[in-house]
């Protein structure tokens, strides 16, 4: 089900190619002057590019460095070059210290476009104390409301880094941003609550923030250092993943106008999209060491994971509440033969669900008007325009006349509209309307930028003092919760006609079960997340005791931290996959079990089945269900059969059996087929047959039998139940058999 903002609304805006959007900021051909950069051609192992004055780190003139074999110039970095050559583009190798009579540096290295890019930065005087940021931060925000957690994050980052000002900046749906938390010096002007236009952080910069999660500017007044190339026709150096990349002159001017001498930006992600930034400003120049950047980047990852978990929990709770509320009102509608008559009784409470001032049901057969709405002619114009966007179930706008010019005739009465298309079964659409409201937005300075010369160079605004702008022609925005409600309402109305009350009851029961599961695994997830937190504290303690960056304790502790963060990601991934397993619509079809097994094997083994694994189809047959879900069910069961198995070879047998010949013979569904997945593994004791289906429940230590989050069998049972089926275990001694039905018969 899709929803879409209608075009030409203020939040969508008109297509505009500004100078900022055209600037290739990833290839500036310069670096910041507090470090050195060398790019090595991985095909020849020779130096292809280097920053000016880079010869001092190699103890030779710049000119002699070009085209020189990297390992001859830097024999101590040969192992780091070898490590980079095995990486994917954008991945970083482990940092390494380097020194000569000219000085000592910490060397970062990554791969990009067939080059190994080495960055030399002076070693910091004091090691970063990761525990002072990440460990304390996790403990403090775990139980806090979101607003308090935001304030805690900026306070902790500012105390840890020493920046004069730290802000949490959230991107809003239209692309502009808002400062939602701030920690600053007492004598500084407050930016909390101020809004910034989308053009302040143009699309190329946002893309780089999504790829490179931390960005520092050591000195906004410093002159950048140019990049030299071995040959004049060499392409410009791609510095997307470089820490030393020089900054756009436009952005430098922007920061200078704000009185900022140095800055650091930490990305906060929502999946693969940029949710916001932790923006750090300093009044004077400030170099942030690589170790401190690592701690801050980990802080951003922690906050991203935390927000993802909180949003998912809030989404599930909201879905249950929405479904229950809609269900109450749809019960009234089911008592009437047509929707218009039912709406006469339910229009007011249904409008209340979306905080709307009026409602229109429009179809070829009948129309219904309630509350503050346009006349029939205006509604017909709206319906005609919507018919040109047939792929969208929900469409919305806060300024109707920007999308439909004829709406200017009634813009003083109505501004916002949300449309729900109810498909072929009902053949019409529900239109919700909102009155215009007056809104004052507090911008950080006048957000309009001006062109200062004929070449079109864009000049950032000079003042960031609070600047008020009054909006009178828009309604309150249609929030994400409103759109979820609209999608749920559309689904409910369609089911009411097609499936009537019984299907609706099943949907509500499903959401209630999902809410029950949420309560169960939310506790388990929060409990399991504490385990890696304790590990973080332990490794941080070891990091603080490490004498140098090359100390074995430092290297092993950093590896340990990476494993713990991966463990936390696995837990969150399991939570998200479990949630999706309970929400996805089923696409029922009939298919042979052999086909689904072949695809599951392709996904598991990518055409290279291990020699010690034997998978045999004992008896085949036709199944009816959602092909992708059944493939994941069998894939998870086969994965467990291989993982928890000490035998050689590991044997898995799959059969389609009459249910009467299985432990599920007591089921009332006659004719339903049962799938058996049998292995010769370690077996499951009878007392654990129910526990293995609990979310994040593992019967062994997490690193035994290949680890994992413990969500696989929970997802299997959820998908089986989504089909109306049942799953059972049979295990005596060695070996286990899983039996499941799909609740459908051929």
C-alpha cells in the first residue's frame, strides 16, 4: 500500500537547481591543512596522487614521490596497503601509527575507485576515553523519554569533545531541518527550536553524510592544500570517504557567517536514510583526533539503533490502537447496505480519527458530504486530478491550491486534503479536508539566499538571528500517524466489503497478538541489549589501559567492540524481521515443494552447497501459500539443521506428508498437507520445545554453533501462523523433525 505527497505542495517544492546542488563537493582537489593524503593505484602499487608538502612524511621531495612505488617509500605501511587491496570501495582498514624524523602520525586507509587512499594525521596528545561517551550514554538514555534522551546526547557529546555548542538537528519531511536539542556555552545565542531551510544542507552533502557518518572541519579560516597528480590527465580524486577532504567554499562562508571556527557533524540514520545530525560547533580552530572521531561515530550508531528500536515499538503500539479504533467505527458501517448510509452515522467519529473538519465520499453511484467541504463541482475537479495518479492509495497536501489552482476559490475555508482511494471493490474515494491555520515558523535568519553576481554564485545569508515567518494558507500537516491511520482505514473499508466482519475480526486479532508479542520480545530485547553494554564497558576499560595504539590490548579491544556492535545490530535486525513477518500481506499461490526448496538452497548456498551437507526430498507435492514466506520458513529450518549439527555428513530430509501421519494428526483440518523437515543434528530436549520459539531465546551460549540473534524460529512460527497453520517439534535423542501446515489445502 502506497501513500504520496501530492506534487507542487510547499513541502515538495518546485524543482530548483541551485549552486549548492551542482557543486561536486566529493572531488574538491584539496584537503584540510592539518594532515597529508596519498592515493595509491592498486593495479600498479604506485603513488598516483598526493597532497602538496606530502614529501615530508616520506622524507623525500614532492616531485620524487609521484609515480614512486608506495611500499618503497613507506615500507612500514606495506601490510596496511595489502589490507586495503582486499576491501570493497568505501571500506576502511585498521589504523596504523607511522613516524620518522619529521614527526609521528596515525594513518587511516580506505579503498575508493581502485585507489588506496592513505591519510596522515598527527597523533593526539591524550587517548579518547570511549567509556565517557558511549558507555554512560547508553545507560542514561535507555529508559528516558525521547526528548530527554535527545538532551542527554548533546550534553554528553559536548562534555566529551569540548565543543562550544552541540545540537541535534532533525530533517523534516520537506527537507528543511529543526534544532530539537542543544547544549552550549552560557554566553552563546540559543539556536534551539530554530528552523533551517533545506538548501543549507544540499542534496550532495546529505548523500555524503549517508555514506560517511562523521565529518570534521578543523579550521574554517585555514587555506586548503592542493592535490598533486602523477599525470596531468588523471581524473579528479574521489574523496567521498576521506576525513581530510576540504570543504566547499560556500559552506566555509556559511560557517564563517555563523561565527564558527571548527565543526564536526555526526550522522544519525533511519535505516539507509539520513534522519538528522549531531552538529558540533567551536568558536575557534579545533582538531579532532581519529580516536575521538571513532568514539563519536559509535555514538551516532548507538543513537541510530536506539531510535530505530523506539520507532518500531511506537509504530507497533500505534498500529494496534489505530486498528482497534477503526474497528469500532467500521462495525457500524457493516450494518448498512451501502457506504454512504453508514457514513451518515459514522462521519463525525471517522473525521475525528484524522482530525479533519470535513469528509466527502465520492463515487459514480453516490456521494456523501459532511462538515466543512467544497461543493460538488470542486470535488469533481479534485477527483479528476486524483484519477491521474491511480497507483497511490493515499495522497495528501497541506496547501490544496498549490496542487489544484481552482482550489483558490475556497482557500480561505479549506487548505488541507487527504484522499483515500478504495479501489475497484468500492469504486470511489474518501476525501478529508482541514481548515487553514495560522502558523509562525522561527527561522535561523531569513532563509532566502541571494545571487550576488552575474555568474550566479550563491552567497549564504549573513545573519542567523531568529526570523519569523507567518503562514496563513496551509493546514496542519498530515503526520506519519495520520497517513498510517488513512492506510489502515482504507484496508478496513476494503475488507468490510470483500470479507465483512469475520475478516476484520481476524485482522484485529492478529494485531492484538502482535502487540502481545511486542511486549514479550521488547522486554527480551532490552534485556539482551544490556549484555553487549556490559561488554562495551569491559573493552573500554581495556582500551583506557592500553599503552599505545599498537598495544595488543588496544587492537583486541577494538575488535571486541566491533563484535559487540554487530551483536546489537543482529538483535535489532531480528526484531525488525519479526515485525515484518507479522505485518506483510500474503500472496497465496500453488507451487511444488521442490521449487521452493531449490530457491531456498540457492539463497543459502549461492550455488555452492557444502560437501558435508546432504539435502534430500523424500516425498514431494504441491503446497499453497505465500511462496516467499514458505521459502524463508524452509530456509530458516534448514539453516538451523546445519548449524546445530555435529554429524558428518549433515543430513536434512524434507517431505510432504498427509497430516494424519504426523504429530499434527489431532488438527481438525482434514486434507491439509504437512511439511516435515528432519535432520540428524544434536536434537532438542522436550522441555525446550516451546522455549525455542521465544524471541531471542537461545539454548546455547551466543558464540556456540555459529551464534545468531535467536529470532529465526520465532519468525518461522509467526509466518506459519500467518498462513493459519501450526508447527510442532519431534525430537528423541539425536535429530529433530519440524512439522508445519499452512492452513490451506489444494
